[in-house]
C-alpha cells in the first residue's frame, strides 16, 4: 500500500441559494491551533509556489478559488493533489516538501498555518531537505 503524504479533509459546506458557506474551526476541522492565515493570488501562468518544507509548522492548503496542483514529497515518495473545491483542504504535516503549480486563471491559494512566520522553520534547499530526512 502506498504511503499517504497528505490528507484531504472535507470541510463542512452549508448550501444556501444566496451562496455557499464553508467553515474551518481550529482543533475540530483543522488538527492544530491556527496562528497565521495567508493567501496567494494573481499568480502568473506557469509559475510555481512553495518549493520548501517546514520543520515544525503544519498547514492546511485550500483552493479558495480556481484550481492548482500540490505535490508533496517526503524524500522517498511523491504524491500530487488537485485542489479545486473551496470546501476541501489538504493537510500537510511537518517534514514534507511541497510544490504548488498549474494554477488556473484567478486561482487563490489559502493557507491555514499552525505557527507564525519563522524563517528558521523553512528548508528551501532540496538537498538540505534530503539530509534532514536522512535520505
């Protein structure tokens, strides 16, 4: 059986004729306390985001609008997830390299992060990541 590198979490979708609503509550839908929320948008065609791993910070990645692909890598295996529903979140644990690409026009990537920004928590060099993972 192939190891799962990430997990899609179905968030509650409240359907209303005036427009749908989705909620993500910390320690309920999100398996950590949320310290930071950020989003990327106006991403040029062909651009990639991510290209790093976190030592401590866990994240939930959501396609708030449009679609994009998230590829997760633990140094031994890779797994890709197409995110294209705002009520589905990809849980990314610590020590996982992530790359985001194939953004549709108008895509918005929303991230719920466990920790405040700390440059020391990031691994930006893939070879350093492999050393960190003892691969």
